[in-house]
C-alpha cells in the first residue's frame, strides 16, 4: 500500500487518473477516510490525476498523540506534496478538509492553483459542544456519536431513500480511531481563520448545503466574503453534499477546477 512519511507522520494515499494530468487533491472530513470521495473519484479522474489521502488520526494513516492543530494537518499535506514531488495542485476539501485548504492557501499560496472549499467553516466558537463530543468518544468510543453525526451529515429524506449509502457512512465513522477523531476535534475547536483567509488570492469556489446544520450556509458565505473573488454555490443537501447531491456536486466542482 502507498504510504509516505510527511514530516514524521505516516500518511496513506492513493492516486486515480492518468499520470501527467493536472493533480487534484481531495481532503476528507472529520471521521472519514479516502472512500468518502468514491462518488467523485471516477469523474474527477477523467480530467485530473486525483490524489486522495487519509489525514493523521484517520483511516490507514498514523495516529500521533494529540491534540492536533489545523496547522499540523496543513503541514502534513505539504509534507505529502513534497514527498510526491508535487509543486502545484488543485484542491477540493470538505468540512475539515476545507479548513486544511484555507490554511494551505494562506500559508503556502504558491502550491494551490484553484480550490473548492465545501461545507466548511473558518471558525466555530462553541468549545463546549466540541468538548462534550470529545469526552463522549473517549469514554465510549465512536459508537457514542455516530447516530448524531449521521443525522447532521445526511437529511432524513436521503437516509430514507438510500439506506445502503447510510450504512457505508456508518461503517466509515465507526472505523475511525477514537484517539485520532478526538485529536482532530481539538484542531477544529481551536481554529480561527476568519482574519487570515482575507490574504488568500487563490481562485476559490465555496460550496454550501441548504440543510447543513454542521457548517450552515452562512459559514460558507462568510468565507466567501473574506476571500476576494470567491464564488458560492448552494446545493440541496446537508453536510456531506458530495454524497447527498453527488451529481450536482461533481459537476460544479469539476467545472470550476477545470477553468
């Protein structure tokens, strides 16, 4: 299996698509692994060399001691790009992945050509909510939060009509190492990128979900207001818009990143 040492953290990654095509990095949400991008992988790989990876604490990547910071996750990605010899990429991140994308475009703008920030936030300001979630997972494992997370990730209508997809998401969440999940929760809890993202000049698309309670549409619109020239697209979906509105998500993100 492909692994790299990214600044001391062993990361799992995979490529899809033809070598020589422009590289598109996909960065995952909290509690997910590379399979969360299965709905997009084939379509994106028709145009790009798609690079998926598991962030620290998730999937097949290492679980170093926490807590983590968004900067740690961003530097992991830089280490991955360096190890693979990738100087400049296009980027799409959802939720936690979008937070990493904002950090990357702020701190290493020369590495990002275009980016899509999906169902994400620059700041939450509700440490009590994160602390309670972290405490529950440490005490009882991922089982303690999976039902509530799925309710926030996918609308009730979608859950009713696509139980097989819901089950796949449930298994992915349950497979997440609790220590890694909690350490990444701390990174999100402590993040505040509201001011720093004003320096971003990377062409940016912000995707929001109409029914997203985790990162409400207003969070995305605030990001777009801070990043000069950013565009906003709203999808009829909850938090995992790439799953719930997969065809529309794929079309709008691919069109933007191909420009």
